[in-house]
């Protein structure tokens, strides 16, 4: 039987949206349950160490480990490489140019500026806590931090596109570099893999533990305010935690931007290739506008927001997430409480607050 035309029916599109949200929730639960397995599948001993360091709390969000077992010599070498403009063709840029450690691990620009003033296609995500992400880049095209370390160096538009032999030749002119690589890797020649390993190990050292919220998770119920606790309750009840969970509070799954509305049409600017998101990696039409869910650690320090850097404030970001991802208008009072919760996610680096 067909429903009576006098009885309003729930639209097929709305049903699809709610079904999609249900699938996303189930996927998030599975991801959260298998988080350690994700890290075990990553082919580096450091990542296994990270996984083993994660303290399991009976919450969808887990605290950042207070310490990680990383080789200090490799971290120091990676630190120097991360800040070395020799890795760019004209000696003008380093990794830190787009990922400043004194600016929340970002450059706080809508999109980053590459060599000769060229503009990146997306907003630069923070480098802090990327060691807890299962993939790198907004479209998830990069599997490991090692691979990510080499990408900008090879990019003509980002750092000028030096070849590995050119990079190595520059580094080998410096006796300190030569000694450091030989001492650590026990080889006569510097290799691309060693450079990537050192930078990636340094990036894994950029974790920010002991945020007030982590102290709260570990049992100090006075570490955050009553308003932050209310904000966390809302974060869970609204469903934000469906995608933003785990140690990084994101970074371990993908999601479509615009489950309950057309973000790109409403944005009012032409769709770019970068807006296609994961589709650029897979070629699957279902992956159009699908992006890696960003981590929310230190989020108050990393504006502007979204892959396009088009959202200037947390207030606006929360409202847009409510509209396009949850299909609701979040009241002003709740927005304020959610911001208070997000403020409690700012951690420490090298024992000092960010």
C-alpha cells in the first residue's frame, strides 16, 4: 500500500542523511575500539611505542601520554632539519615556516605561502600531535609521517622541488650533519629515508600532554570548570564525539563535509580541486568532499579553520558544524559552553603551556 497523500512523509533525502549519520556513528565506534590496531598496522616501531603509551580511559576521548620513548638523538637531528631552510630551493622556507611551534603548529594563514609567494591549496593543519593520526593531509593521501616529511620538499610550489640528491649534497657540506647522520644511522652516506625518519621522529615528539581536560580524564575533577564539563557533555550529546574521539580527538577517520546541507554552495566561491577532498585520491564519486576529520587538540590556537581556511573563529566553526554535519542550529549558550570545553584541550609542549 502507498501512504495516504494527506499524511506528510519523511523525505527520502532526510532518511539518507540520518542513515549516513548512523553509519558514521557505527564507524566511529569501530575506529575507537580498533585505535591501537591502526597504530600496530603502521610500519614503524615508534608508532607501536605510541600505541603502547596510550592510557585507556572509559571515555571516547583518551588522554595524551605524559611521555613517549623516542630516540633523543634522532629527535634533535629532526628538529634541526625541520627548521632548516636548506631544504627549500632558494633557502627561504623550512618546515617550520608553515608549522610554527610558537603559533600552535600552524602559520595561522587561510592557506600557506610557498616559495615565490605561491599559495597552497588548503589550510596548513597543526603539526602538534600528528603522531596520533592514522593518516596525514586533509585528503588522507599520505599514510605516514615519513612520507609526509618528504612531500613538501619535493613540491615545486611549496619548497621549490629539490631532488633528494640535491638535498643530500647540501647537507653533506655541513660536517655537523654528516657526523650526526653517521652516529645515528651507522652509514657512510646520508639517505632520503634517513632524512624522512629524522623529521618524522621529531614530529612525533611534538605531542602536547597534560591539558586540563586530560588531567580531568585522569581523575582530577577540579582540573576543568563546571562550564567545561557541561561543554563536554554537550560535545557528546550533540554527537560531535562521533567523529572527534580518540587521543587526538580526531585524525583517525574521514567524513563528508555537508551531510545536512551544501557547504560549498553556501560558501559562495567556486569549488576547487582541493574541495573534492578524498576523491582526488580514490577517484570514487562517494569520496567527493570527504576529508580527514581534524584533531581538536589545541584548537583555540590554530585558527582559521576547515580545509579551506574559510572560517575565522571557533564560534563560527561550531555553528557551521551544527548546521552542515548535525542538521541543527546550536543555541548561543551551548556554543559558549562548547568553546569553554575546547579551551580545556590546550596542552603543554616540553613542560610549558602552549
